[in-house]
C-alpha cells in the first residue's frame, strides 16, 4: 500500500511540472557489484513507473559533495525506512559542504574577481 502511495506521489510531481527533471537519490552501503545491479533495477523501475527516460538516479554516498548537498537541500522524501541513518548522513554531508563552500567561494573570487 505504501509503495502505491509513493508511486502516485512521484507521478503527481512529474505531471505537475515540479518534477520535470526527476532526480531520485538513494544511500546504499552494499558492495559495488551489488550496488550497480540494484542501481540498474531501480532505474528501470523508475523509468517504467514514470513513463519517461528523463530520470537521473544518484547514489548519494558516491556523489560529489556539492551535488549531494544540493539534492539534500531540495529533497522531497517519498519513503524513509531508516530516518536516523538519513538524518546522520545529511547532517554530516551538509556540515562538510558548508565548510567546503566557504573555501570554494574564496577560491573562485580570487581566481575570477581578483579579490
């Protein structure tokens, strides 16, 4: 029943235009071979469910710091089986990003604005 709700919510977002470029993300702690197999399985299901090939599936714990932070900041959670793990991961990732973003801003300003 819960899976049907999540599917309906995802379709609603996509059709409303809010999810015009759907980017589901997930956190997995499996070995790479199993992860890749699961990745392809999940991506196939999403493409079939949403009836579009315009789906980007991001593995959050493998994504760059800035990409993961942007996804976390703009998230719409469809299901959360392990909220404590998600909160811990998001907290650590965002703290690292905020520390990094200050340094990145300084570097870019020095390089392109000569400050």
